[in-house]
C-alpha cells in the first residue's frame, strides 16, 4: 500500500525493493530520475544532479545488501549474543568446558533478568554513579545515558535494574510497529524517578542494534519528508517513529531507536500541538545521535525548545562516526542543531556548534584518528588505575577497540565511553539546573 503523503508538502522516497540491476546502472548514467518507479519525489528534478544520483545509488545498494543479509546477520547476532551469555552464565571459558565434561552446562534464558544483549556486554555496569546525586547538573545526563545503555536489554532485565538497583519505578517496555518493515522495530521503556522533592518520568529509546539489518536500513535510507512550516526530516527515522502507509503520521503515535528518535519525539509533540507535554518536558539528551533533518527543521526545533524552555544536549564522544552521518553537504542537506557537548579521549568536554571533522570521511584525518584509536586501546588497560575500578574495561570491549585501529569511528559509538564521559566530565558544561515543576519528563 502506498503511503498517504498528504501530511507532507514535499518528499523524496526511495523504494529499494523495486530496484532491478539495470535500474542501478540507470541511476548513475541517466538523469531521468522522475521516470524511475523506485524514486517517488515531488521535486524529482532536484535529484537529477550526479551528486544526488550517486548518493541515491549508495543508499539503495547498501539497503539491498542489508535486506539480502538480514536473516544470516540476525542469526550471527543471536549466535554471538548466546555465546557471550553462555560464557558469563558458566563463569568463563574454562569453567564452560568443565561443565560440558560434567554434563552440567548452564544454558542462558534470553528472557531472564541475567541475559545481557550484545551491546550490554561492552559495558556491564549496573549501578548509577553514587557521586552524582539529584540536584547535580550532571544528574539527568548520567541517568539518561545509563537508561540509553539499558534500553537494549529485555523487559525482565530492565525491571530488575530499575526497581532493585536504581531504586526507581519501572513503568513499562514497549515494542512499536513499523508499518513499512511490517514488524516491531522501535523499542522504548519508561521509568519513574520520584522523591519528595521531584517526580520525573524518563522515556528511553533503543538505538540501532548491530545485527538488525532492518534498523540499519532505516539509518541508510536517505528518503525525506517535508512538513509545512517545519522543514525536511529523515524518512527512515520518521518510519521508525510511527509513520503509517495509510494515514501518514497519526497523532496517536506520539508515544513512540536511539538518539535520532529521542530528538524527533519533541518534534512530533510540537507537530501535533501537544503543549501540555512540551511544557512538562524537562530535557532531551542524545548520545551519538545522527543528523535527522535540514537547516529549516533545526531552526524550527531550536525555536520550539527555547519557547518551552527544554534543554537539549547532544553528546558526541571523540571520533564516533554516527553523529557525522548522514553527510552535511549541499546534496543531502542534513544539519545538526542545538548544544553539542564534545568529549575527547581524556573525557574533557567542549561546548561547540559542531563536532570536529563533521563528515568523518576525511583523508587528512585518517592517520590522527587511527593514532587516537591506538591511545584509546592503551587507555583501556590503564583507566582502572587512573580513574578507579568501576571504569575497568572487559576483554570484549578491548577486542572491539582493536577494530578501531582499522575503523576508528566504530568503537567510540559504544556505551562505555559515553557513560564515562557523563561521569567524569566537569559540571561546568551544563547550564545551572532550574527549578523543576512537580511532574516532568526527561
């Protein structure tokens, strides 16, 4: 079923499922994009330049490859995740072998509170930092990052960590339907941080899972929709947030993976005129967030956030490649907005308009990034001595840092460094905390 695009004033939608091999050749060597059924655009002539067609080609090829490898990638992810939990459930590799010989292997249950996701195995810290208490300007950022890390886990794990470790109230875990991929792809959980002085509900969105081909398709889909008086928004993230084929973007989907969806959440509230919810939104915190819209959308969001006095902090650690995508150039028109807190490998922050090396793929930056990745690997062995035992890195994270020697932008997107940054960074980078209303959302 075709999407009812009446909610948008303009659009450019890619349909990789309708692309044949010859179509890919035509993308590169023919400028008649408007005649191709796999590109639905209200302004097709804008897409006819070679630069635009090259980006469409890359987007479609990557999505086709991901769709083709979806099942084996999912199987590989389940296999790696089960192996990691098999090791931890039995103690270690040698105890696993011993249990195999005795016929007493502990088989992990994927729905149990002890089963840890692939992402969770990078950083197994459960407790909040006891040195960052309510009222500390870093508190909401540190709590939001731990919630972001936990969002990759199953419901039993979340219920346990929120109720028993954080001493807060678990409110629910939800799977939201993606009408385009015809399955639930967006996960979010809510919990309540309540004391006599304040009452805050935290809404945490799960980011892209490493072995989820459909989620990566959303990230690489450069489709966009333009909303009147708002601007152009990344189509892949809109689909993940509740865009429906039959009626477009319905109001009832506002409750509905990561930094991209976290910042689009208030955009949906503003789009539907949810003034009461906007007034109670205490802050938006994103970690390794990609670009989600054009410059006009950024200005619209900055205006709404300012009008409703909503702090928005966009955290970027070192050479994390995700915040540097999609490209910020004349062809893709995606732009960041809001306060960027950039941390170097020493976890020293800077408040900047844009992270350094904003488009990542710079030949001049390749060698410095690899040197930085090497220093991060060295740091993984020394940080427990310089910062304390709670910052110890496990073998799995160190193994992943080895990948950074070849692809420096991958390991910095892991939760380990973002948790460290929110805990070790100085309080001065945040605005002084203002008095909270009785009930808030963070």
